[in-house]
C-alpha cells in the first residue's frame, strides 16, 4: 500500500484499501447463472467487501449501504433478496437502516 504525504503535518497517510482482484467461489458462479445485472453486480460488491474486511481484520458482515453498493435502495433490496434466495448470503435486516449481508 502506498502512502501519501499530508502537506504541513509531517505525517504520511495510507491510501484506502483497493482490491486488485477478488476470488469468486465456484459455488457463487453456479448460483449466479441467469441472475440479472443488479444481482450480479451486488454479488461482486459483496465478494469485494468480504475480501477487504478479511484483509483489514474487520467483521464478516457487510453493510449494504448506498455508499458501498452505489445502487438505488429498491434495486439493492431486490438484488439482496435474490442473493439470499439463491443461498449465497444471509440478510440481517436493520429496520429502516441499510441491511447487512453475511456471505456463506
């Protein structure tokens, strides 16, 4: 990871984690056959975030916020339900807040 110098502080700051590649389990590839674009896109975001969380030693659950997914709420909700139906994630609803996903 590269670091950047912050002007006037004498300190260096790490850049945000950015995955160069993400492994896609064969089970996910099979389960995503015939999935629509939004479902497939959300699956890739979840796998990418899971890889990042593992690298940074964070928890296993992934918050499905609009900031993370870059998707509209209704589209994200439909895609998340489809992934749960296909047995790829477990959804943890949080009321009016963004749901959390735990990949299997």
